[in-house]
C-alpha cells in the first residue's frame, strides 16, 4: 500500500501528538510533520517575515538544503488556508466552552451578575440576538416573459415610419454601385516651411 503524501498527512495531523503520529506513519513522515509544525508556528509568530528569512530559519534549525527548505515553505503555504479556518473553528469552540464554564461556576455560586454577563457574551458571540436569515423562495419567483422585438417604442423611442422600406431603398441605391479603389496620395504640404524652427530675431 503506497504511503500517503506528506501534504495529506500534514493537512490531517499537523497538530496531532507525536505518539499518535508514530502509531500511524513512518519515522521519516513523523519527523517531517513535526518540522512543518514548528516552522508553521514560526511563520505565525513572524507574520512580516520574508521567504528568505523562513529559509534561513529552516536551514539553521534543521540543517536542510536550500531546495528542501523551499519545499517546506511551499507545503506550509498550501496548508495555511485550511489550517487558519480550522484554527478559527477551534477557537470559536474554545471560547464557547469558556463562556459556558464561567456561567456554570457563577450559577453554582449564585452570582447572578456574572451569569448575566456570561449569557450576554455567549449570545452576542454566537449572534443569537439576530433573526435567522430567511431562505430565498426561488420556487415562487416568477420568470419575466421577455419577448424579442424590433420595435423601439418599448424603450420609449419613437419609431421611424416605414423604416423597412427606407432601408430597402437605401440598399437599392447604394448597394448596386461599384466601389472604386482609390490609391493613397501624399499630402501636398510644404512641411519644411510649416514645421521650420523659429529663427532668432537677433540672428536675422
């Protein structure tokens, strides 16, 4: 059975404990995932750092070649969108747990003021004070009966009387004439005098 690609391993288990990693993957994959985790955390701690600084850190910490360091940089950049979304979901869950725990402790002490503040924060954080968005009733939307027309009156423009006849007459008049090709002729301009540099009056 082929080994999973390191990007798939890191996507699933970047923050899994080392013990669990060793139970699932080879030693080389575990070492690589732990290195990616370390450098991912370094990147979060240094959001203004340039790629060159990342490469220097990677080479300094793990004695990697430049090409290996760039490969790790590319992997982490691929992981960032997925991990950032996962991190937000985790922190939302953690915040809710902390608010609920605060509420439970306040309730046990019969501290109604703290209970009220915790409940208010929980409601505000989870936006329960807002009305649920109503689904758009697409099945009830009436399709507009558009009909193609050449009548400009539908746009508020006055129609030209007998337009088709006038178009036919113009086609008969100009469509039967032979087209004469005319060669290009040079313009008869005295450019030397028209575009001459102005003379200095003192030099005249």
